C-alpha cells in the first residue's frame, strides 16, 4: 500500500464553496497515534457564501479563519466568510514579504525557488499564522487561493514541528494535486486573459511531493528544522506547546 493510500481520505470536508478543504487530523505521529480530528482545517479560498457550507462550518465548530492571501487578492476575490456572525477572519500575507525582498532573485514560475524564498523572507508571516492557530478558542480554518502553496507551507511547518513524519507531511501536501481542477481551470482562464502563458501557469498549479521535500530540506539545512524556524521567526514560545495539546493529545 502506498503512503498516499495509507492517509485517510475521509479527512476531506465536502463544501460547495471550496474543493480542497480537509482536516489536519488523522495524520500519523512519529511517537504513535495520529493528529486529532476536528481541530484545524485547511482549504482553498471560500469565495461563495453557501448556506449549506455555513451550517457545516458551524457543525465543525470553526470560529476562526486565517486568510493567507495578499491584500490585492482579497480585494479581487473577497472572503465569503468575512461577514459571517461567529467567525473571525484574520489576514496574514505570506507572499508579500517574499516579493518585497527580491533577494536573491527567484523565478515566479518555479515552485521550489518560490518556496525557498518564502521560507527565507516570510518567517514572520508563518509565525503569525501559527500564533493565530494556537490562540483560537474553537476550530480553525486556514487557506490561501488554491490551498496548496501558502497553505501547504503553513501546514507542513506546523505538522513537522508537532512530530508528524515527513513522508506523511509531504504526501498530504500531494493530495491537493487531484482536488483542484476547478480552481486550476479558473486561474488558467484568468492568466490567459492577462497574457500569461498556459505552460507557465501549469508549472505552478501542481503539487508534487519533491517540491515540498526540497523546501523542508532547506528548513533543515538553514534553520535546523521547523520548530526552530518558527521560534526564530518570532512565534510565541507557548504557541507550539498549545497546539501540541490540541492536535497531538
């Protein structure tokens, strides 16, 4: 049985307004057992306010949403949960610090170099996301546009810091690849309207294990692992222990 098959597919959350929502629970822990279900969820951007989805989110106990997109993205496609009673939405811009740094130069159509640039320059954003996850009183949903890159990096850093084996972290990331056909089609159409070559966009709309593996090796080599990275980036020293209590009981 492959690692992909070993990860429970029941972790996906069927919502009409997203295609890539899933529970961070149900992943194996190196010490045995698995991450707790129903505490933290990841997704693509919720852009449609569906009554059925609101009922589902309330049933899941989600009271906090972390939007990892840039302000310009949010202005173009507003978060459908921003005005929902009982849900607080927090913006954490991950790409902005990376784009502002521009050092060293990176190819925006090359995912491995983008991930490394984000790790090197957006540490404060990743730390802020972890602090928000830890501070939430109810369940939390975090997302970007596709639920793949920024969301994938936050998930990977968190899961590695909490003791999920790398093989499971990477294969969980790769589950996104076959979930985002609708988002992929929408972004390809938008790119073509703005003169972006289809082949360039396709380079960044996949989710292969090796891409995340390279990024995590960079975290190891430069920062001595995810926990050290997040603490050096400014995460509250109490955040990871609180998340460990919540997600790895």
